[in-house]
């Protein structure tokens, strides 16, 4: 299926097109492998939130302490993006992918044997640092595997792997935790993920990406024009803000469903899986639409919808309606991720992609790590309804302000202004 999506149509090929076809043929293999890598990378990282009620009960934690576990991972996960992006531009993506898969698995094993709250926090920090190697490496690999006109659907395909993982991990993790305890989930899944990471490391050694060699005539698949630096970083600010607040809200969804709505821990995990199931269809659909009408147009619609949906989570009391809102919120999450990455790799020079993407992932994840304990404290003080109302209202207001700022900067931008160097 991936080959059908990304293989160019039959035609009389010039030498440039023939070389491009060879690259894209290999690119379909890259897409298959990197999508699988995304699935296994998140098998451990996606366990933290659905197993939070189990860990909360095991260590008798407050909401603030439970939020601290999520922050220990998300803060370090964000910090890990910065050196990972820098290193990926210099030593290559393969080693960073190894850290992002097998390194995460080793840290997950340590989580499973942690006997105290302090050791659990340290193990989650290590998991986050190791996990930082994955995304700044994976996204540039994808950009070199497909032609620019198909980047949106390629990003969507990659996100299907992560979405499937977030769909499977809560169900699998809770099933194992019910039978063997939450530690068993990290130990069993961590062992499997470790060996897959080794396999990815070996297989990628045999592959050459389009961005690492010039196609005939010196033309690669991706050489974006220079763009104004101000809109790029404003764009990063907007998408990172929405990412941080959405992730922080989702971190408390299992506890919200168990403590406020009255669902069982198993039912809460299923509801969370519904949220992540949106990535199976929303990510590729969003990518296809972005390829046709433009990533920025899709992005604007999606981020404006995020705040009101978060607000509505706290305003309803029916489990069915909450799950429906979670599905819509999941759609905004995965479409936003698809179009954000598609847009950024289209405007960032190849030699700097991993570095800039490292900043992009850092901002969203670090923001989530900061917001999560604050939201937890707000829940402790005011309850879920008020906390979600504040979170959703702030998101919408901030996006409107940043959007107006973007329009002002766009109108004032002079030709020949500051650009990202090639």
C-alpha cells in the first residue's frame, strides 16, 4: 500500500526521473520500516498515562504527584529533543533511532523494577532522554524518502504507526497490568521493544536516503526555498502551545474518567484508546488534504477547534459524550501534528531540519511537562470542570492573539528579510 501511495506514475523517464524512481522505490521500504519504528517507539512511552491510575494506587499519590510522574517523562522527553536533533544532523539518524527505541526499552525495564517513587521518577526521566532521539531523526528521514508533493500523506502514514501504538499500548498495558501488575507491563513490553530497536538499527544500515545522495543532475527530492525566520518560529510557538496544553489535558483523562465520570480503570483505558484511534484515519486524511489545499490552511482550522473541545470536556457529565469529544480532540491532535511537520520540513533547509525539528518537539513536550503539574494542582484546588475550562479558554485566547501577531508580522515583512540560511 505504501508503494502505491508514494511510487511515481509510469512515464518516459529522463535520467533525473529514473534516479528519482529508484530513490522513491527504496523510499517505500523506508516508509514501511519507519512507520513500524514509530509503533514500537511509543509502546513504552504510551504506557505512562494509561497506567497512571495503577501507579497512583501503588504509591498512594496525590493528583499533583501523579502529574509529576507524567512531567518527569515529558520534561526529559522534551529536553532530549535538542541534543538529538543537533546530533542527527551531524552523525546521522540511525544511532539516534537506536536510542529512541532500544534505549527507551531499557529505561522502561528500569521503570518496571523501581521500588520507590524517587526511583520511578528517575527511570521516567531516563526514558524521556532516550526517547528524545526518535522524532528529530524520523521526520527528516521521511522527508528524504518521498517527493515534496507527497510529504503530507507521508507524515500521515508515519503518524499511523504512532497512533496504532497509542491505541494498542493502553489496551495491552492494562491487560498485562490486570494480570501481572503495572510493573509487568513495562517489563514484558520493554523486552520486545528492545530487540525491535536492534533490528531497525541493522536494517537502516543497508538503506540510503534520498537526502544523502544527489539525484542525477544534482537535484535531490527536497530543497526548500529560503523563508522568513519570524513566521517559522511563530508557527512553532502556536503549534507547540496547542501541543503542550492538549497533552497535559490528556494526561489526566484516565483519572478524570475514573474519579469524576465513574468509569473503571479498564474502561478509562479503552476511552483513551478511542482518543488515539483518531490517528489511524485523521493523520493520513489530514496529510492528503494538506497536500491539496495547503498545510497552513488546515493548521489554522484545527488549532482554533482545540480550545473549545478541551473546554467541553469539563462541561459534560455523560461518558458517551466525553468519549465523542475525545475522538474529536484526537482528530485535532493528529491532523495538527501531520500538517505541522509537513509544513516545517518544506521550509527548513535539509542540513538544519533535525536541529529545528528538535526545537519544535522540545517546545511542545517541554511545555507539556511544565503545564501538567500546574494543571494537576489546579484540579486539586478547583476540580476537573474548572481546570478544563481554564485550559480550553486560555488555549483559544492565546491562539487568537498569536494569529493576529502573525498577520501583523506578515504584512510588515519586507522582501529580502531575515531568512533561514541554506
